[in-house]
C-alpha cells in the first residue's frame, strides 16, 4: 500500500511528542565494511549477511557518500533482483533508474525510490551528474515466500512528497515509511510494517518515538554523535536496538548536532 503524495509544505509541529516509559537500549555497535559494487561505486556495507537473521526483515544497508566523481560515476549498470524490495534514499545527488518492467525515474536530493523486485526485474541506476556530492542509502527488505513471485513495481517519491514534522525543541523528522508521533509517512507496507525515519537533532536535543515490541530496529548515524542510555553511537556506525519486551520506544540524545536514520520492521521469520 502506498499513501498519496503529501506536499512538503505539510509540516507538523508536534506539541506533545511521545515519551516512552522505557527506551530500548543499544545491544551492539556495528562498523560498516568499505567495499565497491556495481561498476565500481565505492560504498560502506553496514548491514551484511551476518546480521540478516538478527535484523529480519532487512537484508542489507549500504551507505554511500563522496564528492569525488571517480567514486560513483560508473553507477550500477543493468543487474537483476528477485524476491525482495529495495529502498534508495538520496540525501544529495541525481541518479536515473530504468528497469525491464518499463519503469523509469529520476532520484534527486531528498527523494526516495521504492522498488519491489517480485518475481524478477533487471534494472540500472546511473548518475546524472559529473561532479559534486552523491550521498545516500540503499536498504533491502525481504519478502515472504508467498510474495516473492509477485509482479515487480516501482515508485518514486520526490523530496516534496516525504512528510516531515518539527518538534518544539527543533528536531526535524522526515517520515519515509511507517508513522512517528502521529505523522504518517509516504509509504506503508502491510507485510513488514517498516518504519524509516531521517532525524536531524540540534545540539542538546532528545528525540523519542514509539517502536512496536515485535519489530527489529537499528539506527545509523551519518553526522555527529548520539547516545541511547549509557551508549554512544559515533558517525558512520550502526547501533542495533535491543528487543526488550518491556520497552515501548526509543529515546535518542545528541550533545552536538547530529543526523541519523532510524529503521524498524516486523520480522517475517523466513530465509
């Protein structure tokens, strides 16, 4: 299920943010592995195969970011996918998507590309810039066996279609999928019920949101440093959140300005 597009001007000022009775804690810190993919695009693989069972339904998270065109210019020529979904969030840059199902779209600053490979699709993702910064993330979500052979589909969400809200202490939250503090995101997926937030915290701020007890969850800090309980998460680190049944959400604090993504999803308990 995809929600209708919501203009960027629709910004909610949250008067009473959710405060969990007990916050999840950091179970484990992960440092990504520098690698390359596609035709030589340099990136950091944060969620690898070793974490797939622990972070079910998520299969992979790549973080990419460079102002050197040699690191990204070759892009990702035609390659196949089947049986899962890909979510690409572009912080900065321009990339063109084309696939064998006839879909085409341009992913730009702040935009999201959501694709379900279903029974199989061949697609390419090629830069439409020759200089400047290209930065963002690609997340893979598994599909249950009953849905792996469905028809492929694809959807672009420009930056203006991503709902966001601002808390009284100046935290800006972009809600890509799921819902947070009463604000529904651009995407709802009924099977895995993903939550995908991009959170910008000013120095001294604390962000809280509810998390279903059934969901696996993690954060990835891409600017600054944050703390959850007694644990700090530095930039370019993933923090896997504990699955304590008594925890009803998470509280994230920033002594300095910080930016992160918060991702959660319902396990499918299948390979």
